[in-house]
C-alpha cells in the first residue's frame, strides 16, 4: 500500500534543513492542513532541472505533539 503525503493548504518556508546524503535533503517546516497546524519533516530531492521537490518520505505531526516528538528524539540520542 503506497503512502501519499497529504496535500497542504498552506506551507511555510523551511525553518531547518540538513543533507541526508548526496542526493537528498531533510527539511523541517510548518504548515496548515484542514485548519490544523502541522510540523513537517520531509525528504526533498532535486529533479533534472535542479528544482527541489518533496518526496513521500517524511512525517507530519500536529504542533501540539512536538514535545512528544522531541522526547522520542531524545530517547534515540540516549540509546545511540
């Protein structure tokens, strides 16, 4: 079953980005979808024309769930 990234009503500029590898970049941004404020972590790639395009790889969570996501990242860092 293919997972499709939801369409976004309104997206904002990335607040953070880092290279995942030579071809991919992970971007963190805020958006609004059906009235909900979301934090979006999405993988972007460049097409042949050099334009950055989002992939289906990523995670979108409600802004109010960011503390739980931070706790999960902290747990991963502690276990690494």
